[in-house]
C-alpha cells in the first residue's frame, strides 16, 4: 500500500507524474530516497530513448542582468507546442538564460557542463535531463548567445 503523504512529497520534489512516483514507492516499499533513485534510473533510460526525437517547437528566452551590462539569449527546443507553453518549461528557459548571463560559455557543450548557479551539486545538463524525464519529450538547447557591454 502506498503512503499518500510520501506520494505527494515525492511528486512535489521531483515533478514526475503521480503514476511513476506511485510505482517507485510501491517497488521500494514507501522508501522516499530509494524511490528517488529508482526514478532517476528510469529517467536515464527515457533520456536515451528520446534523444533522437525531433525538436521543432520551443521558445527563445532572454535575460538582462540588473546592471544592464550583460544579457543573454537561449533557444530552448522541445517536441510539442504543448510543452513549449508549459509554465515549468518557461521557468526552465528563464533559468537557463540567467545562467548564460552569469557564467560565460564558449558554446552549448561547455554551457551544459557548467555547475548550475542555484545548486552547485547539479550541472546544467542535469536540469535538461530532469525536464526530459518530467515532460516525456526531447528537450535541447539549440543556440545561446551572451553579450557584455563593451566586449
């Protein structure tokens, strides 16, 4: 029997669907940490499956630093317009644009390997992996640009 308080907690912490959270809790006998680990394993498998799928939708995000001297643009792509309009996808795009402004990168590949500024225990690529698992779609950064006043 699934502990519904734990189900609610793991759903809020991971953003993964109720059905997958429930399945993970059932398989781990309501152990939260083991369930999160199981969800991560399942997520890694899903990411590999989705990597080759076409990403023809998405959005462009911008961030201008409060001092108005640094700005960035990010093109974040996904598979469907439905996901492109999702609030969590929009938040991800804004976070990535802010990251790009704060930490220069020589290209998308080096950007993906940066430590995430809000959680140094994660890399930017981890944010994308979490989003792919959460939305069930391939998500990728197609382009990024960063400007600094006078450079």
